[in-house]
């Protein structure tokens, strides 16, 4: 299942929580900010993005629970 959603991180704690949660899911996850795309599992990569604006999360996974977890970050 493929899904795209806009997400936003309000604090460093949210980024840390997101990183812990995404590690539990199998699939491909990318975060996009402008023209820059990074692996969403990369904690340091997330901080290389412009976090003052919403990010685009492209997720390809068979685990439907992932989208329930990611909805917490959805804008």
C-alpha cells in the first residue's frame, strides 16, 4: 500500500519519537522538503530538512498500522 501525507514536527522530541516508531515498520519511507528527499528512518537526515514547514511523507508498506501512527504527525 502506498500513501503520501503531509506531516510536521513541532519539537525535537517529536522527531525522536517518529524515529523510534518508524523503525518498527517494514517498508520504504521517504521525507521530502522542497527538492530534497531523504530516507525517513535517518534521524540526522530529518534534521537536514527545513522543519519550519510541513514535510511530505511517502510511505510504501503493507502494515496498515503505520498510517495510524503517522496520523499523529499529519497536518
